[in-house]
């Protein structure tokens, strides 16, 4: 059997897989297939710098076109892999292309969760997941007078920052009782609520969209479950994502709300690995807990170990997860995963826009959210990396540097 490797998904994880394979000495053919026509690019800036105009499409490219040529990576863009026969060593695309593939890496990512209500298909109702989406949102913001953002997660909050700063009347609708409820403590939710309200964003919590009206096919009004009608000529929906697992399912791989992988990135078929948003993986710090991680850091680190696994190595993904969110002048940095916390310690005053929330479970530090407090964030990352903790009673005083509490 040949040593040809097919990577499905020209994403951050897909590009890292290809690069890592070459770095590890793999010299046989690598084919990287992406459904979009753009060179593989960074996605986080799409809801940040790209919307503000601070980043261009060209600046987002992960690698130059020359890189793929120099590394002898066959980059196939604008085609989607529709079938993979690992036993036969073949894959096909929707353009009819056949690709040799004795081993496969799936980096298929995720797609936006759709809001299905009457009127949701009107012109002006947009999502923000890929570069074309972001370009459409950018163009719409230039002419919009009223924007409704549906979803109070980080994408929604970042977009609200940009919209409000551009002078557009902005309303944010969130079905939960507080912002970022799934991933943050109430104190952080409250901070972002007041931050965005102070910028002029009209935040509606515990509200559902029932339907949308339009004129000549374009959205004009968003109707809420309490009977309110909110004017909108642009609606941006950010209510989460779902992993792209169709190929994995067709291949008979184990899927449970994500492609199930082990700590090496291997799927239930040892010839196939997966990395990035599409996977359900062992928690890097608690391997007996399965999680889905949507971040650049996870895509890169998981791709590295998955590439090693394709070459017969047993590298383990055990890096501390980290994330970030830029919302105007506020930078949130997150270390660890707060899910399952039973206590928090607030370090500093949220009113100063410089503070941290440290999360504990059974007295042990598991994560931190740091707002404009990079030293706290770095100290917690170091602590979690060392599999150490900081006592709750020691961390509350912001005059005490957290790094002084690290093990020596």
C-alpha cells in the first residue's frame, strides 16, 4: 500500500497536519482538500479585525501559495470530498476528482447552527463562519441602520462591539438569562452586559425570535416572543456551531456529537485521524472526560499529535486549552476549561475593566478568565501546565502577583 495521505479540510487543523507531517519527515504525497476557493486562512479575526477593516483577506492567509508548492503539498481548493474508501485507498470529490489515500486525516471543522423561523431566509439575514460570510457582513454594515444580533456568545459580542462602534443601532438578543452563560461565571456575564450596554447596545436577555418580516425579500423586522418588533436591515445569527461529521459517519467511524478520537487524535479506524472543531476528544487535563474544543490552540496542538499518529508515533495531546476574545478595548484571555466549577474567586474590581475570575472544583484551580490582565492569565496557564493549583484564599488580592504563588 502507498503512503499517500489525504487531509480533508483546508482549515487551521488541516494546514497544521500537512505542515507537521513534513516537519516529521514524511516525504510521500500529501493532498489537502478544501471546499472554499480561498487559500487556507485564520478564522478568529473574521469577527474581530476583519470586520473593523484592520485585517484584509490577504493578511489572514495561514501560508503563502508558494509554501504548499515548496513542501509538495497538493492543495485542492473549491472542491468537497464526498466519499472515502480507505480499504481501496481512494477518495472522490464533488468535481469527480479521484485522490489516492491510504491514510486519512479529517479536519472538516463545523458549520453555523441555523435559526429556523419564518423569515430566516430573507436577504440581510447572515451568519459569520467563513471569509465569504465576513465579507458579506462587512458590506452590509456599511449600509445598515439597524442591526439585530441573535446570540450572546463570544461571536455575537465581538460583532456587537464592531457594529456599535460603527454607529449602527445595535440590538443583541439572547435566549438565556445571561450572556455567555454556558462558559462563564455570572460575574463575567454581568461585566459584559454592562460593557455593551454602556456602548449603546440594546441587550435583550431571556428572549426568543419567533419570526422575521421583510419587504421585497429583504429583512426589515425581528419579532420576539414577548410581542416586541425590532427594526433591522441586517440580522447576524451566532447561536453556535455543529461539527461536520457526515464523512466520518459515512466511513463508519464512531461519532457522538463529534468525531470521537483518542489522545493521539486517532479515530475508531487506526488509519484515520481527526483534529479540530469536528472532534470529540479526551479533556487534555482530565482524560476521562470527553469534550469538544473550538479554538485555534486546540486545532494546532491536536493536529500535531494526529500527524504524529499517522506516522506511527504515540504523541499525546495534553496541552492546557486557551482561548481569547477581543471586544473593543477589552481583551479576554481564558486558560483552562471552567465547565464543572463549584466555586469562583474574583481577583480585582470588574469596574476597573482589569480583573480575573478563577474557577475551582473541589478546591483545585481548573481555569481562569482574565480581562485586560495578561499576567494573571499567563500565571494560571503555567500553573495548569505544571498540574499545580493555587489556594483560593491566596489569589483574591490583586496586589499579590499570581506568579509568586507558582510552584518553584
